[in-house]
C-alpha cells in the first residue's frame, strides 16, 4: 500500500468517524467526501546539462461548493494522485472551519526540489502553471494555489507571472495565486501566517482552565515545554512565536537530526547555527539525540509536528510524553496513533483547524488583489489624526502633556500587517470555540479532531443543501 493511499484513507476515515455523529443524508455525505476533479499531467523539462527529464504533476479540486478552490502546491518525491486528493479534502474542511469562502484543492510535482537548480525549478514551475492554465485549473475565480512543502513565495511569483502573460489584460490576474512576494501583489504577514496561527490557536486552547486541569497543566503558555519537528516555514515561525510567547523550546528536530535542552533552546541561535553548518546538530547549548525521531518522544507539555504527514504512528504513539499534540503539519498522526493518544488522554489539536492560519491570510491576500488596494492605505492616516485630536482634547481637559513616545503609541493607525495579524487572531480564536463546544456536547466520546470535522461537515453540508443539484 502506498503512502499516499493510506493518507487518503486516513482523511476519509476521519470524515466517516465524524459523519456518524451527524444526521445528514448518506448520499449528501458521500458527495461531500468525493474529490470532484483530479488533473494529472506529465511534461518534459530540459536540465541545465541538456538532459531531458519527464515530470509528473497533479492538481486536485476536492469541492466546488464555494469558488475559487484553494490549496498549496508541493514539490516532494512522494507526491501522487491520492496524496493531493487527501490534502485537497483537508483544505475543504479547513476552509469551512475558519470561514474562508473557498473549496479545497491541492497540487504537487513529484520531485526532490533540492536536486534542481533555481533555473530548472523556474522552468518546471512555469510549465506546470502553463498546464494548469490550459486546463482551467488555475484562476482568481477558479482555483488559487499557494506554497506548501518545497515551495515558497518565489514559485508563487513565477506562477503569477506565467498566468499574467497568458491572460494578458485580465484585471484580477494577480489573484490567481497567493503568498506572492509583497512587490508582486503579496500581503504582509503571509509568510509567517501558518506558524502565527498555530500560536494563536494553542494560546486560546491552553487559556481554558477546565481543559488544562483535566490534563494536569496550568493555564497559559508561559513556561510550557514545547518540542517542534521541522524548522521550515511553519515550524520555524511557530517555534519563534512560542518562544516569544514565553514557552520553553526543549527540543527541535530537522531532517539531519534532533537536539534538546530541558532548560530551553534559543530558536534564532539554532537557526543561525544551522544556516552556517547546514545542520542543527551541535548548536550551542544543545545535546544531540541519537535519532531525529527521538525528539517526538521527549518529555514535554506540547509536541508540534510541523514537517510531514504520518510521523506519529502506532509504533511511537505509546511513548509520546506530550499532553497536547498540535498538528501544525497536515496529517502527521495516523488513525491508529490517534486512537492510542485518545486512550492515553492526549489532547490532539488537529491540522484542519490549527494550521488554517496560512489559508486565512491567503484569503486576505486574494481580497486585496481583487480590491487592488493595500489594507490600511485609506484609513491609517485618518485614524492617526482622529487619535491625535482625541489626545489633544484629553490634554486640554486634564492639563497633562503626553510624552512623544506615548503620542506615538496611542496614535498608531493600523497598517496592513496590523490588520492581517488582527484578522488572523480573530479567526483562530473565534474558530476554536464552536469546535470545543461540539467536543464538550459529545461528552468526551468524540475527540477534538472529530468535533472539528463535525463542525466542518455541517458547514459544507449546509452549502450543498442550499445550492441543490445542477441541472
Ligand atoms: P517546508 O518545506 O518549509 O518545511 C518542512 C521542513 O520539515 C523542512 O525544513 C524539512 O527539512 C523538514 N523535515 C522533513 N522531514 C523531516 C523529518 N523526518 N524530521 C524533521 N524534519 C523534517 O514546509 P512547510 O510549508 O513548513 O510545511 C510543513 C507542513 O505544514 C506540511 O505538512 C504542510 O502541508 C503543512 N502546512 C503548510 C502551510 C504553509 O503555509 N506553508 C499551511 C498549512 C499546512
């Protein structure tokens, strides 16, 4: 059985488990679960040395109940049809949970990006974008990709440019892809959005005294011992925000190995060391672990897998010591491991909710692209003027003069980044409570993952019911 097939089964099992708690018609549930379109293409590219290589690439659109569809593009050696379908389905449930008005999609090319030069990657990305355009699998109102494993804003800029060249004159062309560089229509705060969203979501979950008491933990992030697997886009930013939020990072793992320090690792120092030595092993103030997987089993309060799917399995789940597992990666826990963690009373904050920060800010970027104006541009100075006049009035009434630094702080008008972070914080906090309520309603029978899936299914089902069937 391939890794991809199992991952698709994993997502579908989570869906089936949650559907059993709902009262929706079985055919409606079957319709929601099924992936609507899968596009496969193979194309040749020329390597720098003149050799020709054949690429295999996919794009899956899981649900069209809301358009456009939305989801990342990954460059990884084990991408296949089932994997993109599983990830596309997760995107549908994720968007529903955080009220982002998109259906789910996902794409990928089966390559190890590290084995290609930048020029080769550009040729691969642009040809993939060209194939997507030809088959109507990309467009601001159709399907809007974003980065995922092995891709970043660089690839998104190439995609946006390829699309714009092919659809010259299309006014909203820049909305065809998100997480672009700022100068290419991107939005401030997108790069760190997923990691920041993980931080906001966990901060909210650990603020609830009743739930923390059940785990034998105090409320708040301060002093919580955290282990993070993967220091890519999501893992690095999550690590940074947790450290800034007062948590103690006691373990970090990457593809080359893992390190620990029960008194805490400094994330920036580890990153700087890794950049120089191309490995985090040996970073100052750390002890190297025998195997990179050992980090998952370190003594800690919060474990954050932020690398790849299927990292917590029935083999290592019995040895996980964390009380809270935070699925920053997509699908890091197998269903068998999930059952073991459930029996052991581990609180699992699942991927569909906790890593939704990226798609939330991608939605803000798409709205910005369609509006053709930067958030904050119209009101920032106006707000500052209004606050300033208010301070002057307070000074007149009280006779007290504000210092220049107080004036700066109190009259600050919202910039694009302030608005994005505020919208993200609001989204992650307000999305958590309906999930928790369903979890509590089922009196512990359905865990948090299932509760999240129930909330998502209810929302998607409501859309399908209102839409009816065409023709
Ligand atoms: P990335 O490629 O930037 O980072 C992944 C990191 O994990 C890399 O640094 C890689 O070296 C490391 N890694 C790979 N195998 C490992 C292993 N066995 N042990 C430890 N480290 C390992 O990718 P990313 O964008 O950070 O995505 C990570 C996960 O988060 C994926 O599951 C992705 O689908 C999910 N995700 C990403 C976003 C986003 O906005 N980028 C949003 C939602 C979910």
